[in-house]
C-alpha cells in the first residue's frame, strides 16, 4: 500500500517547430490530481515542456499512501522526479496544496527552481481551528471515502460564478476527486495540517514569482495572495475575475494568459 519513489506524470511537449523554453512543472491541489492541469497543457505551444505529477495516491485507484505523509515527502518525490528527468531547473507552479509543496521544494532544493507560480495558496501554517477541521475531514474520509471528501469540498472549491454558470466544471472536479485512492486525501490532510509555515521564507525568495488567485476564492481569499505577493521581492499578482479556488480550470483562458505573459518575461 505504501507508495513513494517517482510520481506518475502527465506531460505535454512543445511542437517540433517551436523553440523549447524549458520545463514547466505544475503541482496539483487537494483533493484533485494532475489532470487538474489539463487546460494548461496548451502552454506547450509556447515552447514549454509541461510536466504534471500525481502526488502520492492521487489519480491512482490502485496505490495508496501512509497516513503520516508530510508535505516534505511530496517535495522529495518531486525533487527526485526532476533529477530522474535530468531537469536542472524548472518553473515550478503550485495550486493551493501544490503551492505548499512548491514552497517545500524551494526550501530543500532552491537551485532546481527557475521561477515560481503560486496559485490560490497561502504561506501561513494551519491555525488550531483549521487543524480541527482537517481532523474532522479525515474522519469523514475514513468512513465515507473520497465521495465524502467531494461532498465537503466541492461547494467551496469552485466560485459562485462557476457553480451558477459552469456545471460541467463542477462535474469535472467531482470526477477528478473520484479518481483517487481513498488513502490519498487522508494522507494529504495530515500533510497539510503538519506543514511548516512559509511566511519567513517569502522575503528570501530570489526567483521571479507570479501569484495568481480567483477573486471568488473562499478557501484562500485574495487578501492572502495580496499579502504573499507583497512579501516576495518583485512578485507579480494577477486576480482572475469570476473564478474560485481552481481558476486554472474555471477560467483557463485568463489563467493561461497570465501564466504565458509571466513565462514570456523570463
Ligand atoms: C487545496 O486546494 O489544495 C486545499 O484546499 C488547501 C487547503 O485545504 O489548505
């Protein structure tokens, strides 16, 4: 049941006629999987080798992961993946839990990170009440499986506009959640509730950084992203209107335009 080692990846390579620009590694949010990034594979057309790993147990009905997983385990898996792929430096993007993992990767192997994209994430650790909520959701996941996690999370993951106007996005998120091993959300909840704070890291981030957030995100409200962007020297902030916690899926055109403009300036 234990899983570790090289994560499975989805990837898209630039077309033959486009000059390669480098690797864009995208780390998914909880409780989705690497398929969350499907709309971003179009960025391969700009010359990027887009690599999206499934974190342990996510997107995999067959292989679980131990309940004492840490964010640093995810970061170690990704560091190993980049080294296996012989990637010396990547632009590292993380959405929410993927952002926590991007911070952990930057802390353990800064030379691997060419630039950061921090989407709908936060630098703070969990306060006590958030830990209590995690423990409650772990219990719900133990008894009700990934369906219970979806019931709890989906109403808050997507913005009000998406819930009202894009039922296909809501359905897609439910599908993504259903694709995971039941161990995966339990392990991830443990990983998130034990993560280190990253606020003390912000001032020393020395790579170009893009902070993105949906303006209807209720899980990581825009004010947190504004503060995070202010804390990182030279960081840019883009707010995606009409999107919630998954702006890359809720408004791929706006999200990809922000990312492409940022990548174009590297
Ligand atoms: C996520 O989207 O990865 C999670 O909602 C983050 C969190 O719960 O802290």
